[in-house]
C-alpha cells in the first residue's frame, strides 16, 4: 500500500483548523482509495507517449513528474531549479528510472532544499517513494508534503505522483490547507483622563495568543485586552514625542497554529505626558480696593475655571483663555489676601493634570484710615537769639501699616523736627496717609514762645582742698544748667547741675588762688560769677617702726608711727619679707602683726611714696627696717635598733634620734607594746633606750607626738613605729615539727617483725648495737606455740653535734593462729622520745593500739603482714630552756609488708616490700608566755624494696659459726606538712638507695657477736649516712 501523507504536523505552525484538517483527511482518503484500487502485485507503468506535469513553486524552483516507455522506461518525480534558480535536483525516494534501470544519480527530496530555494517554509509530513523494482514491476512513484508559502504565508498540501499500470497518469498539484491570518490597526483614540491612548486591532480570524508581546512599540508600554479577532491595545507613552505601534510579523497565530505572515499597518502619533504648570504674577491695584493678578499656564487649557482658584479673604472673577488669564480679587475684610491654584485642578490638551500647585500671590487689603495721636499746646522761653528750637513728634496708628510718618505744616509750609520757632503763638497742623492711600483726620496744636531771662549766680557750699592738693568745688545752681568752674591755674571744668546741684574737682597739685564759678541755662543765658580763694599744703609726712615683740614660733607685732595723720595708710603700704600681716590703727599710730610664712628671717618696712597726709603729700623717704627670725618646724624623731628579732623575754637596745635638740624627753614618754622601757640615757638630739620584752607577741616601740619641744617651743611629731619580731612561736613550731618528724621516722623503723610468728624466726632475744655517736638495744620475748602473748622493747640514742636524741619503744601483743598460714591479733605500743638541741628540749611519750595480721602462702615461702594503729601522745617542750609547756598530738600508723625466703644451700636470699603510712598532728595550745601555738601536723609515707642475703661459713673443729650478711634496698618516701609544719618541714617526695654488709659469729651458748657496715643516701642529694656497728645478741 502506498502512503502519500503520514504523521502529524511538523511544527506548531503546521497545525490546521478542524474544518481544514477534515477536508485534508477526506482528500487523502480519496487518494488512498484510488491507489488501493489501482494497486497490483506485478504491475508496470503504461506510458507509450511521454507524460509530464509541472508545478512552479517560485521563480527559481519547480515540482516536476514525467514517465515514458522509452528505451526500457523513463520515470521520475523530482524538485529541480527553474531559470537561474539554485535549487538542487532531488528525486522522490532518491531513485528514478533511466532506460529501464534504477538511477541513484540524485538524492532524495529534502525539506532543507525546499525551504532554502523554493519559497517554502515549515515543510512537514514529507513522504516519498522512488524507483525500487524493475520498471516492468513498478506501479507507483511520487512525493507529498505540507509547507507554508513564504509569498503569502498560506499553508498548502503538495502532491507529485506517477501511478497506474494501465492508463498510467502523472499529476502535480497543491491544495490549500490554511490561509495565514492578517491584522489591521484602527484609528487612534485618546488620550483619556490618565493620558492613555487606545487602538483596536482587528484580526482576519480568531487568535488566542495575541498579547502585548505581539506588538512593536516605540516610546510606550501597552496592555492588551479582548479575544477572538478583536483586541484593544491601550498605550501609555513613556516620554513626550512620537509614539508608534504595529503588530509584528508572526506576532500571533490562528487556531490552526499558523502565524500572521505580514506585519500590520503602523499607527503613529505625537504624545504629550508633561503636566502643565501655572504661575501667578504679583498683584496690581490699590491696597484699599480691588486687585488683579495675571495667571499664566505653561500650555493651553480648556478646563481652567474660576473654581480652580484658591482664595483667601476675597471674592474673584476670572477672564482669559488658552495660557493667559486675569483674576480680579475683591477683598472681604482688612488683612492678608492670597491667591493660588492647587495641584490637579486643570489639564492640558493631552489631558495631563497640573501636578504641582502654583506659587501663592499675596497682598494686604487696608480699607481703614490711620489715626493721628493729638499733641497738646505747649509753651517755651526764647533763647538769647529771640527764637527757640523745639523738637516735636507724634504717632500715627494704623490697623495694617506701622511707622507712618506724620506731615507737620506751619503757615502752610511743611516743617521738620526740630524747628526754630519765633516769639509768639505758632499753630501747627498734622496730616498722614497710610500705604493704602487712606487719609487720616487732620490734627493741630500750638507752640507759644515767650522772651527769656539770665539765671542767678551759683551758691558755693563745698570748697575743699584734697589730699592730693586738688580742689573740689560744689554747690547749687540753675537746675540742669551748665556750671563753668575756672581754677587758679586758669584751667576750666564744666558740669551739669543735675537737679540743681553740682560738684567738680580740679587736677592734683593745684596752685593757690581764686576759683570762679558761673552757670549757663539751657537757653544760653549766663549768670554772674561766684568766687572763693584756696591755697593747698605741700609738706611730706615721715614714718618710723618699733622693734618686734612676740614668740619666735608664732606671730610677732611692731608699732608704726607717722609724723602726721593719714587716711590712706593701709596694709598694702607695708614691705614684708617671709610674712603676711594685718594692720590696725588710724591717724598717726598703727600696729602691724606679722605671721611668718616659712622658717628663717622676717622683715618689715614702709617704702617711700606709699601714703599721704591730709594735704595729699606722699612720704618721700622710707621707714627703718625691723627684723626677727621665725622657727615653727616641729622636731621629728626616729627609732632604730640593730635587733630585728628576739625570742621570749629579752632586753633590747634602741637608738632614738631627734632632728634637733629637744628638752623634756623622758623614758616614760616612750610607748612600748609587749614590753616596757627600763632605761634611758643621752641628751640633746640623741638618746639610748633599754626595752625589756614581755615574751608575748611582737614588741612595738614608738614615741607619741608632743612629748618634747625644741628651743623655739615647737612640740615633736610622732616617731615611726619600730616592730621587733618575737620568734618564739616559729622556733617552737619548728622544734615540734622536727620532733614529730623524728618520732614518725623512728616509729616506722621500730615496728616488730610480725612475719617471724609464722616463719619461726621470732625467738626470745636481747640485742645491743653500738656505733659512733649512736647506740641501740632490743629485747624480745617469744609467744607460745600457736597462741600467746609476746613483747618487744627497743631503744636507741644518738649524739650529733649539739643535738642528742633518746628513743625507747615497747610493744605487747597477742594473736590467735586461725590456720597454719594465718594468724590475727592485736597490739599496744608505747614510745618515748627525748630531744635536746642547745637550750631547747622536748620530751614526749605516747601509745598506739590496733589490730594486725600475718599470712603465708601455702605454695611458696612468701609472707604477708599488716597493721593499723591509732594513738595519742603527751609532750613537754622548753624551746628557750625556761619552764616547759605541755602539748598533745594524735597519731595514726598503717603498715603492710611482704617478705620471701629463698634457700640455696648455705645461702639464703630474703626479698621484701614494705609500705608504711603515719600521721602525727599537734593540737593548738597557748604557751607559758601567752603565745598561741597553732595546730600543725606531719604526714609520712614510705615504701621500701629490699633484698637481704645470709651466707653461712662452717669452721672445722670449732664449736662456733660464722655468717656473712648483706643487703640492698631502695626507700621511697613522701613527707607533707600541714599548718606551720608545711613551712618548717619542706614537702618532699623522692627515693634513695641503701647498702649494708656485715658478719656475725655465733658462740657455743647461742650468743651472737656482730659487726655491720652501712651506707645510706645513694642517688639523692642533701642526705648521706654511713657507719659501722658492733653488736651483741643473746637468744633465749
């Protein structure tokens, strides 16, 4: 079956309307039916004569078919160029018949060739069939497709075919599928009230995608509304100037998806979007009547009316048109009048409202006449010239204007103030007009000028010669007249007799003679003269000062005598050295009291030219100078001693030094805390004080203020406080700390060997060991087999330089053997320690009580022992060699030990590990001197790992036996102090090594003689001990 058209549209633009699509489908159905009817399995074309059909697609391309039974058969359906066209020759299916055979010379028809050269676009549904069998067997060749003609945008279905085995036909044709829509734009309407314009777009057929994006716009934005084939385009211009709108090519599609192939017509217009403006000129016309103002618009308006005016205090009329109007305002009342145009009140020809208000033109209406304040009639006396210059003024009151100048006229002539008026009555008229032209009611008044007389002579009531020999003249005269005083040296002074009185003073040092005084009144009339004769004094005064009196460390006074009375002798006239002063007295006798400012000389004098007598003569010579010396410094005192510490009751020498010689100092003046002053020697500034301390606390020595004075009577200041530390508490605590540390160490070393109760090595014995500077003894009893009571007693004594120690330790215990490898028991321990070092001595004794255990490993020669003991001590201490004080301590001891025994013939190896922990805490107490000795304590932890060895040596033919001994151990210890012990016994954690070697000889009776050498302190700095011991042991 041959297929002419298949599939859907090649693009959205190829979609057809429903009606046209149905027409096309009917057309295809007819063709297909015909082809089916003509189809036969082995048919051949029957074209004895040439059949050829052509369809011109454009000026450079055509669609052509031909068939002819020539030379075995020719047949082809193809696209080929026309004229000078550049289309490629292409054949349906890429194969044609030539001389009965298939020719592949040309390629198959392509959409690209059709669209590039044949005036077509959007080629779709291209179906083609070329030569595929022998010519004798071929029954159909052809090609079909849809495309849009670029000349008019119409959509066509194209068909080129050869068919039929009998009555073969060839045809080429095109069938209209869809006509491209068109659009036209109508006339412009607008602008509307918002400045927008409207254009109606009419489409040749309905469209659902006609939007603002379909438009070509210049200088505008657009909105589109409508449906089907009619749409309204509303344009909003962006700027003043040309605006254009058109519909772009392919700006929309019809219902079949075919776009408009041609753009619409273009609608253009000139836009005006600028709002008009308005300005108002200044008012013209009288201020007391109607006033007009010219209103100018930036562009013509047809809706600018009287209602657009904003008026204040006026009615108005409006005339004019276009851009020029005149408003005539009739004020309603006195006061401000205003005219303006509000924004948004009128529009221009384009409909743009004025966006801004106009300026406001203002004026003031004044219809009220001013009022002149009246002036009363007045009378004056003429001056010596026969006239009188008089000033005059008034105020014009107005409801609007201020400062209206009145107009004064005399006999019809305008006059100004002041004016010279002649003797007689002068009638003056007053007129005034305000700025609005309102005339005031005329006022008038009369000035009368009468003839004048000279004033009386002045009356002189004051004629004084002053201290500086100036003259003061005073008295009464014509009120407010000008008084003229002429002095003997011909100098003149003038003064106004205010209120009828006057006073004037000449220059200093005036010569003697006649003083003349006249008065001139305000009109210029001069009185007769009044005179007086005056002669000043010119002799200078002198001054003398008496000797100072008063204490040398306080204020001192001196008498000052002037040769004549003075009223200007003051404190400022005194010349002072190292002092401030006060001055009392008057006339010629004065007293100066001087307060010195600092140590040293004080002086007083009066310089020349500092005061004057009653005639004003200055003292021309200085006074004598009187002097004294001022001492107001309190003596200071310091205390020092070479002794910085003491212990208990002691005698201390103290040096006392004053800054200068003093009197009245005694031992009872010294303040001593925790002691007393027992002796004082010395004099002047240096003294030696003996202080005996009480022994309780530190001693403070000081000297209070004001216990002695210097030769000027100044009391001493307080001294420094000398504090001397009492070390008895520190010495006592240090001695106790060292004592409990020594006892703790010996307590650990003296603990009994409990392991022997299971190993069988514990027997009754007595041992004595002696070495240089020390000795030890031990006594032990053995318990009964299995159970029983046992006892141990050991002791030691040492002597090192000035320090001696004696320690005794005893223990009584009892245990129960629970099994061959375990026993438990309890013990009570007693010890006593005496320690002396110099004058210091401590004796203590105490007890401990607690349980213990001993165990043995059944499978190995390994033994375990442990104990936990608690106890207390009582101790007497005499740190300074005086009466002893009693203190108590509490103790705790814990110990765990592991030992082993390995026998190798005559040699026995004995490894051991021992852990010990003990504390000893001294309780606080008060000593015999009243000093509090605070609580302190000691904590000692010790671990020891050791290996001992014994080797027996047999001697043939002898009853005794030799044994060599040796050992190596490592001792790790930690010492911590609490309270003051932490300062006396430094915290320590460390270890040391210890080695020993010796020999023993056992006698026939069982007694043992021993000699041992040891060295302790290996691997540690600051501690080393070594020696040799000789011992005797008796076992029983």
